[in-house]
């Protein structure tokens, strides 16, 4: 599957999961010095190869018939800041967007939140597609795999496109969890000590990694 096909496939998957609606949102994949990214005004649920363009890390055009997403500066800025990041996903997922309209930070209620690096920051509001918004989001992503965008949506990153998509899905689940828990009463975030215990247990048990099978040699 080509890089453009991978981006289109990821966009369709996110749309099917309800995280991308209509033309709202964008997906990119970095490959060396090139970035495959969804085009502007693309209906993401129907995204195909023609809906993805390729640009260089400086934003100059390489391939495709559309203009890149208006949030291109955000994607390229993240890649400039974070060499380990291979993909960026920006959604207008319903629960993530709702939380970003209310909270200044999404606290850690569930231990899986630590897979995103800890409490999720909400980047201050700025008009979409502006350098100001890109700067706010890049700051909120410091040491994190995801961030929320005030009155806007969410951004998730990952070493691979699959990882970025999974992080976006996890963030939406965590935002839905916060919403439901808040409806029941006062939420109880995990303490720093509890979070540290989770990290220690995860390291000990290799949580989140496939175990390596050990086979005895039979004679």
C-alpha cells in the first residue's frame, strides 16, 4: 500500500469510528523528508489516493491535484519538533471536542491514559489554520502523544500512522469516560503516586507489548 493510500485508509477508519465528520479533520504520514497529507475540503469518509497530497517538510508541493489541508503548518511543525513522530491525526471527535470546550486539562481517571503520557493539555484557542494555533498545539503536545484544542478538537501523534490513529481513538474514549463519570458525580483522578505505580507495573509486566514466546527444545 502506498503512503497516500495509507493516509486515505486511516482517514476512512477514523470517519467510520465517528472521529471525522464531513471535511472536518486531517491526517498525515511522514516518510523521510516527505509528508503525505489529506487535501483541503476532502470528504474524509470517502477519502482515496486522489484526496491525499505529498509535500516536503518545508511545505513545498511534490504530488497530488489538491491543496493540502489548512492545518498543514500544524503537521509540519510537529514533525519539526518531534523527529520520532511519524504521523499526525487531527479530529473533531465529539467527546474530545466537548471536553476541549470546557476543561483546561483532561485529568488521568484511568491508567490507560498514561499511554498518552499523562494528563492531556488543552491548547488555548486560536483561529483554525493559523500559525498561532499551530504553536499552541505544539506546546500542548510536549512530552505527550495527544492534545486537545480549545473549542476545536484533538490532535494525536505516533511513531507510525497506526499508532497515531490508536492514540486518537484512545483519547476519544478517555474523553467519553470523563463525560460519563462527571455525570455520576465528582471524578477521582489518579494521584501522582498511583500513576507512578502504574508505570512501574507496566515496565515490570511489559504492558502494551506482545510477549515473546519461549519454546523449550524437545528431544
